[in-house]
């Protein structure tokens, strides 16, 4: 008969390893302090799975913290040995959920988290939260509206609503376009930290030319995004399709990070500057409303 070793006391704090091998799962135990109280009638917690729980806790911590965070700071916050935290972070990096920013010696959520969020948004919650706003906006301005997210260096379109006589567009649901060329993509890129923006556009092949317009380098992109952020909305004119323009604004979370963008596309020669600006005001209001539905807070 095999006798399992006794479990460590619940309130024991794990010590930093000193040359010991903590590659086993037992070294990744997070001791809850204080222990959570389960409400009567709630199902019991599942298997401890310490490594998995540490990975989830790490993602939650990064999601709740603006800017990059060092491995040591995460380890201290979660009460995990530093060497074990490096293992957890490496797995999350391998899976595309976390990115290491060398210049800041810290870690941030990566595009894989956006992809998971996009998959979530494609289902029923998005129907309830965003589609009614897109329908209302399309009716107000009699133009095509769409919802976009970042997918790496591209804009991925998740929803689209059209008026009775829509503008011919390439922004169908599921289509991906170079984010620097689209207002929907730039509205999101404008609120990313500079280091994360540099990591996404680390090579010149990320800058695509479709019509001879649009930024062709990270330096040019940063200049365009600075204008977008100062304005509060992004404006793209003919960068994707000749004589088609788009205005977009970002719905952001409680940390100010972009979640999705609300965009409107129209024929450039049929909309004057005053009408364009009125579109922009409605788009920003719609993005603000969607942001409150996501987070319960107004944009800052």
C-alpha cells in the first residue's frame, strides 16, 4: 500500500527555492490567504491542479494591472516561488497568451487573450450587448456599421449591420484586414502601450500597401495613432478601398485598454466634412455605451 505524504498546512507560506528543483507540480501550489468561503448550496471546488490555477491567477493579475509586470512582482502577489512563476509565464508565452517586453523587463497579456475574447464575443453575449447598438447606429446615419477586434497585426470583423442600400465593402464578418490601414484597427491600436505596439509591428512586412495610402513604418503609424487618440476617433480615407472611408472609435475596459471598435463605412465623395464629424460624434457615443455595457464605467 502506498502512503501519500501529508499535505502542507493551509496557512504555510512557500519559501523561495535555493537550488532546489521545483519543476514538479507540487512546487506550484498557491496557498490561499485567507481561504475563500463557499456559499451554502454552491458546488465544491474542483481538483486543485496547482499549475493550472497559477496560470489562471497570473492571467487575471496581468489583466487587472495596467502596464507590464515583472515576474518577481507577480510571484510575490500570488505567493508563488519565483522560479515556478518563470515556468508558468513561459508556458503562457508558448501558448501566445502572454508576451515578454524586454525593454520593460516585464510581462503583459498577448494577442492570444484577444483571440479568446473574440471567440467569447462571437457568441450570445455579443448579440445582446453590441448588435442592438450597431442596428441603431446604422439606422441613425443610414450607413454600414461594423464591430472589429485586433487579431495580431490585423483587424478581424465580428459583426456587420447594413442599411437598406449599403455601401459595397470588403468588411464582411470574418474578414481580416491590415490594422494600420483600417479605422477600426487604428482605433484599437491607438490605446495600446508603445512597447506592445512595437512588439506587434516588429517587422516591415506587417505594413501592407493596398491603395498607396496608410502608414508604412512603425514611426509613421505612431504619428497617425497620436492624432487618432487626440481626436478621440480614427478616420481612414481610401486606404483599403478607393473612395470608401471609415470612422471608428474604441470601446475600452476599466483600465482604458481597447476591447472592440465600432466603425462606420461610407462613400467618401458623398459625405462632407460636417456630416463626417456628426457621424464621429454618434460613433464615439455608441462606443462609450458599449464600453459601459462591458465594464459598467464611462470612458475617461
